[in-house]
């Protein structure tokens, strides 16, 4: 694999890297053919700040490949088929949804678009800071996936903390409900398919704004010392069996919530 010493790396100009983030950190050196090939192989492992940064880095990398006569067939295939970048097998889903989004839309009018953009940026930062994968951010909800349950929980906490401190357009109060669930869905060319995906959505929509809840499947994949409060077993519409639910506890986040919405306690 192509390597650089710290001295060699420092001597390179910014243009010799495909990606330079807002803090000046430089990633993916592309100054010679060996490093371009390495950058093509490692591109999907980089946590970019946002989609625009990813697109800029992709263009710089492809231009470098052209300069050195490299045909990046596999790289182009993976970029055109984003499902190839998503993890398979046992995964943890994070779904986030804006509480009372319709009321916010009526209150803010044209400013709602700015609020929605801010929510998506907050969610992306939280997901990518823990090396998660953003599957979609459409409408009022965000859908992400993680190989490790602990990374999904870290992302949920980071998102809720930034949501709490963020200054929203028009002085509005914007809160996200977040649900975590774990399963083994099928990954197709249209995304994840399976009962675990539907369960994750049901769990998310039953939470309240500012709350993080997770299923027993996620709890079983977390360390024993993670602070969560058992909420009992709940029945969700369309799901055949009740699900054990836990609420995440953190001293700097709200903790007093009503019973779950859109779910019934199992008898």
C-alpha cells in the first residue's frame, strides 16, 4: 500500500489531496499513481462533512485518475450503486423524525426549508462522526445504519445534544424523536428490506421529541453499563410480536416523557 512519512505529507500542497475538511485536515493524497489507486480503494471509508464535500472530493479524485491514466471502473460502479457501500448482515438502524413538523411548517412558512436543512445537517454530522451510513434524509425523517449498536447510540446522543443547543430559524423549538432497532435485513438495489426496517420506523414514531428509545435487540448488543431505563414490552401496529423497549438516559438530555405514543403496552 502507498505510504507517506509525516515529513513527506507535510511537504505536499493542499491540491495534492482529494479532500481537505473545514479544519484543514487533509485526506486521500493523489499526487502520484500509487496514491490515487489507494484513494480510490479508501474513498468510501472517509467520513465527509457533507454531501457537497464528498462530491468535490470525488471530482478531484476522478480528475487525478484521468491524469495518471487510471481507469476507475470499480470505483465508478460503487458510486453509482450506493447500496454497495452499505453494511450487510446484522446492523443497527437509527431513525429520527421531527416532532410536530406540520405545526412547525404552518408557523415558519418559508423559513421551514431552512429548519429542515439544519436538521439534516445535524443528523449527518452525528451519523458520520461515529462512522455510520446515512441511507436517506427525505421529508421530515432521517434513516441511518450502523454496523455496531454502540456507534448508533453515540450518534443518537450526539444528534440530540446538538438539536438541544442549536438556534433554530424564527426562534422555533425543534425536537427529534429517535428510535434504534437491530436486525438482519436484506439489502437490495432499492435499499434495506425486511421486518426489522418496519420495526425501526414504528419504534421511532412512538417516541417523543428529545427522546431516544431502543429495542431489546439493541440493548443486548450494548455494554452492560450503558445507562438505559426499561420501559417494558410494547405492541406496535403491523408487528406480530411485542418488543421490549428501553429509554436512553443522559444527565444533559431531557428525561421526563409521557408513555409511548402509537404503541400499546403488552399484557
